[in-house]
C-alpha cells in the first residue's frame, strides 16, 4: 500500500498576514479558509465592527454589542486562522515582516493591508476636539454622550441664548453618514427627547446639515438626492448645500459666512486613509490611499495586496472606487483568492467591482436606494435597507437582536440606549458656574 | 353654583427633593405620584441601573443598555416629577436646600437621601487602582476590558510564568457579588475563551475566590453556603475561606500568606456608604451609614428621610438591615408615603422590612435561594432567580431583551458582548517590550 502524502506541517506553510479586521480583512481571511496557509489577522480592536450601523449607536438606537463581534469568535471555526490584538507601526517589505508597536514582528510570505480610513479634517486638526467623527465604537459612544449631555444641559438652562445653542446640532458633510446622522439626531432630539424632557418641545431643537457641494448624497442620482433632502426637511433638518465650514469651536460653527451657536457638532465630511501607503513607500492620492494595480498589488511588491478604504483602485469610467463596505469585501475576497491562486502558480487577475446598488437611510421608514435602473424612495427603500443590513450583519445573534430592536423602536418610537457613560463624562453637566436658585424647579 | 376649589399652583406645592435614582430614590418618587407635591430627583448619572445584573455586564453576558434605563423616561409619565442631572455636594438643613457642584441649589420642604454606597478598601485606597469594584456601568465596562485584555495578552505570551499570571483571576469577597463574579468569570474564561483562543484550554485558567470569613454567602443559611461553594468548585473556582487579603499590586495578590501572581483582581469585599451622614452632620456606623430612627428620619431632622444603602436601620433581632435592592425599594416607598402622610398631618409610622427571600446565582443553571422555610439549590433556584430578576427589571423592553439574551446564551453557551472598548483601552496589549519574533504564530 503506497504511503499517503503527509499534509505540510503548519510551520512549513506559507504565512499570510492580514492587517485589519474590517470588511476587507475578514473577507480575505475567509477566502483563505481551507487553503494550505497560516493566516494571521492583526487588528488593534478585538472586534469587527459593522460600520454602516454605527450612526445608530451614536444616536442611542442600538448598543455597541449589537453591531460588533469579537474577531476571534468570527474566525473561531477557521482552523488556519490566528488573531492577534496589536497595533501595526510599519512594514519591512525587504525582510517581509510587519512591525507591531510592542516590538513584536510578524513575518509573512503574503501580506494583505486592509487598514481602512479615519476621518480627516482637511488639515484643520484643531477641529477634532469640537467635532468628533464616527469611525469606531468609542467615537459613537462619545457622540452619544455629547448629544445626550447637550439635552440635559438645555433642560436646566435658563439663559435663552445658551439654551438655544445647546439645542442646536450641526452635522458637517452630506454623504450617507452625514445624512443618516442628521436624520437620526433629529428623531432623537425632536421626538424622543420631547417625551423625556419637560422643557424641550420638538420645535425648540435645530438640526443643521452642512454640505460643501451642491447636493446631499452626491454619489446618488439627482432625483434621489432631492428625495433625501425632502425627507430630511420633513424631519425638521435644515439642509445647507454649497455651504463650506470655515471655523469650528467649542460653542460655534461658522459655515457659509453664518455664525451658528452650537455645542454639538458631528464631523462626517472627509476621510483619510490609514498610513498603509506610507508603510509601503507608495504614492498616495489626495485622501492618502495607496496606488495599486488592477490586481490590487502595488507596483514592485508582488506579495502585497492593499484592499478597501486604504486602496485607490480605478473603477468603471476611470473614477476611483468609493469607500464602501461592498468594495472592501469584494476586494478582500479577491486578495484571498489571488493568494490561493499564487500558491498554485496562477497569476492574479484584475479586480472587477460588482455594484449591487447603494442605500442610505434618512429616518424612520424613509430611505433612498439606487440599484441602477431601479430607484426606490420612502418606505420601500427603508424596508430594503433594513433587510439588506440585517443580511450583511455578522452573526445570527446580532441579526436577531438588531431586528427585534428595530421592530421595537419602530412600534414604540423608543430609543433604548440613551445612556451617558464613559470616564470623561462630566458628572455635572452645567456650563454656567453660578445660576439662580430654583432654576431646576422652574423648568 | 359654588366655585370648585382650584388645585394649588405648582409654585405653592411643597417641594420634595430626592437625591439618588437607584432603587430607593425611584421608589420614593413613584410613591409620590399623584400627590400635591413637586418632586425633583437628582442623580449624577442619567440612568437608573439594575445593579443585581451588573456582574453580567462585567463578564460580557449583557450590554449596558440591557440593564439601565434613563431616569427621565422612567418618570416621563409622572407629571409632578422633574429629573436633574447633577452632583450633590452638601445639604444645608437650616436653609433647607441641597447644593450641587455647579453652584446650583435646590430648595426643599422634604428631602429624601437615597445616595447608596461605593466599594471600600478598608483604608487601603491604593488597592483601588489594581482591584476595581463593581458599582457603576463604567466599573463594569472597566472590569470587562481587564478580563478580556488579560486573555488577549495570555494568547500572545510565551513566557510560562507570565502566561500563568495572566490566566489567573482573583475575586476578593465571598458575598453575593463575589460569588456571582467568580462563577461568571470562570464560565467566560474557561468555556467561552477556550473556543475563541487557540492556546487557552479550560485547564489553563484559574479563578480564585478569597473570603475573609469562614464561608461564602455568610448571610445565607449554612447549607446554602456549602451548596454555593460546591457549585463554584464544579465550575473550577478555587474557594479560599478564612483567608484575608494582605496586599494587592498590579501583578499579584497576597492572601492568607500566599503570593498569587495575577493581573486581574476584582474587588467585591466591602462597601462604604455615600457621604449623606456627613452632609447631615449625623453619627455614622462603621460603613459610613447614617443612624436614622425607625421612621427613617434622623433625630432632629423631621423633614429628612434617609433610605437604602446609606441608612443604618435596625432590623429584626437588632441587626442592621442588609444593603439589598429590596430593602432600598421598601424604604423609598415608605419615605414617599410618609411624606404624603405628613402633608395630611399624619406622623410617619415605623418602617418594617418585609423579607421576600434572598437569591444568589453561581453560574449556568445553578443558584441558591433562601425563602425562610423553603430553600432551593441548582436549576430550580436558578430558574427562580431568572424569573425574579426579569420581573424586577425596569421596562418591558429590557425584560424582553435580557430574557431573550439569557435564552440565547443558555442554548449557545455564547457571550455576546465580548468587546474591548473605552478610551483607556490600550490599543496594544503587550506586557513585555521585546518578545521573540514569530511568537504570535507559535500560538
């Protein structure tokens, strides 16, 4: 009887290091399941985050655990995958290893960089302190804390000007995140808050969405942009297009020449790719994204793939592909499959993005959907949005919890997670050091 | 037709200030619903917390929003109640007003202090940094972060001694909180973690419960203490009774003369009442609780009631009543009703505690219950515990979510909320600055 060939020992298998546990990195890891490689996925968070629903955590609709799952448990059944919690500080492409901030180094035969993007303040980094962006769970909890504290402060405030400023919320940026944030803040501050707070009526609250371009949701067809704008205005959001932000401070925003007194500004205007291009010594575009070839490999680095928000890849018509979860997922899968092919001696093919359509939600039972020839608005688009997001959410438990929570919120108009937590949450929310006695009872 | 008597205007109504939105304060507010008073409830958090389930947030079983609800929305329908977010710094009983840290003052005709307790380190405050206690949502999230980070660090650690220390968890204090924490950490670290982490087997992990007295759950009958100990030991918890903690540092606990190398210590050993007694200039017992009369009023202060963990009230047999949710609730209700009676000229009666029984859970499908003549252990006690806690949880939404989550966790052995979040969560969990290359792949 002939001896059966031994499977290669783990030590002899090619090592694939994937940096980033977002949509791109996870898709790459999964595409390598069952392949004769050792996969190591590194992320500085212990969880994969379903970013499309992050704005609902920021506006108290969902809890962090509803839209995040430990990367370890997502990959628990994939025997060739290891997960490392750590922060990558650089890549040595000559020695083929990834450096971590604690001094460890991860050697690789193939590398996938899926490190995503952070928000960018267009060089005005001093705005970061006053206008938090929305990329991580901690970002979302910080925004939730700010919005809820502004309402608490307004409830106890007797000075009309300060009260008005506390009840004014500005969202900068009219892309999907900005539109969704503005709609959700309007619902939270105007509807839920007016039930909880004695002195806050729906009419007291202003939500202003500032967009530098001529319309919101610029990536959507014009008709859907107009529908989104109408939807926001129905919720009471003031939409300012062709309006550029000139200054942001702790208690105001200057936009289009107008001074808006506000204590709560949310940044949804721009993103900057992670430093992957710098690590590799590559040319980057204006948003810091690494220039890669059609097969997602940078020129001269045949064992490195860059995917998702940190890669600049030309789409149809020569325009770079947008920073969407669907793009990252498909690119991650492409990179994983390409590595599996390389092991068998096959050169990687060109990446082709398959566009399944775009969705953005505006508020309760209102959304826009663009599926190319089919365009939806209103309740139909919203129902499609709900089904699509539940479908793509990782884990049966999260799908069930989020679905049940949405149903509950839809039926009751409640928002369950209106909690102010966090080490930097001031125990006392007052802005004015000395207020008249009895002020709390006057409300 | 005779003119109907006008209801008294809000301004003329007696003002009742309640400090604290826990079980005692909320019960007092609710007991005053419909009475001709203006109720102001002050708390430094915006939410009421169901503390009996806090250990499940600390061990990733539940999310913060599942066991907490905004005080405003709990009291939204009670028309005579106002909620103020603020930190009380003192009481001026002569001027009859409560001072807040922002300079505001709340005048009262009647005052209810329901300010609860914090954990106490018996004068060893330097232990606080290494052995966090469990009283607030932020405490629970900090413990969750520490436990999960210890597991992450252990997964990447190659030094056997350091690895052993990272996989050793010490719980100080064998009361209900300590027993519940030890059991839940054992389940998390031994069962869930061994699925997620490649190198952590159930046998690697040690959970040690240190109790200074002769038995755990000292307030329960001896037979139930013994059953709880057996239950913990079945989960792999090492129970050390008659064992006093002598020192706690970042990487060790010295208890009963033994040096235990550990990076994760949880404090469940003692509580200290809030400074209510000091505010009122009253005598306090060893735990800082204010001495009050049988009607819950301190001597010489007929318009002040002190309830819950911050009051020292004699129970049957002359022993002070324990710091339980049931005691706080009944005392809060008593104070509210007594104030309603005083308005009608009735002197308050003596408070009588009605003991409905005590429950403590040990782990999955295991608990002890003491209903006086009826004593339960094992699954029956656990089922009773589940039903009782769902019943007492505030809000239909929370009841539904917690019930569904428990069912899910019971059926799947999963723990959904295994997220490391928080501003002080180190992005990189390494303990050792320079570790050998390839260590992450060796796991």
